[in-house]
C-alpha cells in the first residue's frame, strides 16, 4: 500500500520518477486501473452533487467518464506511437496504459464538486491537472525528449476525447428546454 500511495501522490505532483516506476512495473497495472476507476467514480459523485440522485445516474456518469478516459487513452497511444513518434519512442500498450492510468489521479478530487458552488471550478481544475499529468506520463512512457511533443500528443487526444464526450452529452443528456 505504501508504494501505491507514493505512486499516487507522485502522479498528482507530476513527479517523472513516479511515472517511470509505474512504466517499468507490470504489477502496477491493477493499481493504474484502480486509479482510473476511482477517478471515474469521483466524476459521477461530483457531477450529481449532494442531492438525492439515483444510483443509476451515478453509475451512468461514472461509466461515461470511464469511456471518455478509455477513448483518450487509445487516441494517445495511436497518436503518440504512430502519428507523432520520436526516433527513440518505444512503448508497449501496457506501459502507456499504466502511466496514463496514474495520470488520472487528480480526477479523484472531482468528488469535491458535490459542493454546488465549486462544481465548475473543481471540474475545470481537475481537467487541466489531469492533462498536465498526462503530458508527464506520455513523455516518460513514450521516451520523448521533448515536452512539446508530449503536449501535442495529449492535447490532440484530449480535444478529440472531449469532442466525443460533448457529442455523447448532447445526444444522451437531458433536453434543456
């Protein structure tokens, strides 16, 4: 548990060594999955607020958050290894998924959005924080020497994943009239 907490806090404070540790350790895959699931659940809790909302809404929002993360992860892998690789880029899907799984650690704080007056700020701050963590994770996992390349990969993947989330929200969300 101590190593998991070190990795979790290291990921949150954007410690490159924590991401390198996770990348090398195949046994960290379950831990990375747990971080993603906790972050997705926190999104559901935060989006619903402290009101008496149904469990199905909580599950639905959490599943959408997880689906968006999965899309973002897959896009990041494809963009980073096929579209914008560097000469030294070498990463297995497992290495990248472990590192970017831990990059979702700041999303655990989305539960704080249960406070209605903080909801928008919490989601905005954690989204940017997760993007910054993703940049560090991608830079380490794909062995980039350029942070700019990692920013490009993550920014493109993030934009495409957010676009998908908006489409899902418009299509499946409640009518606003």
